């Protein structure tokens, strides 16, 4: 490779600055928002059929991604990785697992809400159990499909240990690189985006249908449409820019692109789009709040779980009996 195309310290400082600032901004709201979401959905997971199981798994994926951010922030601030190569590869791998798990569960949420609007009577208890299987299969597929990300990286060979995107790439042929990129784009973005947009169109179209054979509550349809449109918006804002620059960045790292100016442009754009892909950790809790009744009701007027309510009633009853015994004494 031409020496003029080598990565400069100025470019590396720019990338570290972008990652540090954005990850620091995402960390606190992403952590609080997803912990709060899991607390809310835990109460309603057995009381509603509105894709809550998928939303819980999405919150778990987002939370796991947020929990890795402190190590990333440390690395980009200190420009060295003192925690060993295995932990580096684990964090690097989980970043992509959690991102594509988020994409998978956004699709599941969109399809389920559309299905509940179009065919509400087909959702039974057996189908709710099937949702758990869909979640388990989804996690397994995502974990397997993301294995090439760490497997294509080498150990750091410099005196200062590096991690994440700065790990050196293994040699990959151009046909092999294109095959991996096409599969990643189709399975990880294009097909999921088509499913989300199709769900949005069908849900929007249901508002024009007569009430017979569909959910009679038009307010419920509008809430479902807001949810599906929110999933589509997250796709377009967070994941579309990343999947435009990701194949180009991969080709740069695989030394398949030779133009120095174009390589530099990709290296400056890709960190920003990667940060946008991480931004969904903070956007998803906002989506829950503004598009699900359960989330809003739980936060605006907290309801105690039945077990807690029963224990409170029992303690009140026993307390009243103790008071009566004291008066008799």
C-alpha cells in the first residue's frame, strides 16, 4: 500500500474524539432508559400481547451494548488497551451481536404489531410461547452470523496494544470480501428494512379499512402505527448510514480500495455512522414511552404487582387484628 495512504495521528485523534464524546453522551440515558424499560415490561409481559417479549429482548440487547461503553470510553481516552486480547475480542464481538440483535427484534416488534392489527384473533397463548422460541433462535442466529467480525481480526502487533476498529485485518481476497459484504448487507440490513417498511405500510393501510374483521379501536391502530413507524425511523437514522459506510470501510481495511483521498473520507465518515448505530440504545426507550400505553401508564401512575398488593393487604389485615387484640387487653 502507498505510504501516503497510511493512517495519520491526526486521523486517529479525530476518531478517538468522536467515539469518546458520543459514547459518553449515550452511556447514562441508555443505561437508565433500558433498565427502566425492563422494570416496566416485567410487570406487563404476561398481561398483554403487544410484542412485549420482543421489546424486553431489545432492551436486553441495548443494555448489554451500553454496559460495554465504559471500556470503550477508557480505550479511546487513554489510547491503549491494558485488559488483554480476549476481553478486547469479546467486547468487539458483542458490539456487533447486540447491534444486529437490536435490528432483529425491531423487525419482530414491527411484524407482531402489524399482525395484531390485521389479524388480532390469531394470537393465542401457544403463539406467545412461540415468541420465546423466535427470540432464542434470533439470538443464536445473530451470534453465529457475527462470528466473522472477530475471526477476521489479528492480534495487535505494535508496542502499544490496540483494540476494536484498530485491530489489524487478516488478508481477505477481493471476491471473498465482496461475498461477506453482500451477505451482511442483505441479512443484516436490506431484508430487515424491507420487512419493517412493509409492516408500516400494511399498518397504515389498515386505518382505511372498515372496522369489520379488524381491531375496532382506531386509537389502537394509531398506536400500533406509531410503534412501527418508530422502528422504521430508528432503522433509517441509526442503521442506514452505518450500512452505507460499513462495506466501504471493510474494503479499506482489506486494502481493496486504492484511492487515498477516498480512503481518508471513509475513515472519517465511518466512526460517525458507527456512533449513530450505537445511538439506538438511547432512542429505543423513547420509542417505548411514546408508543406503548403500558410504558406510559406504569411511569405516570405506578401500579403494584399483584404479589406486592396481596402482601400489603395481608399486613393491613394482620395489623388491624393486632390493634383489636390490644384494645381488648
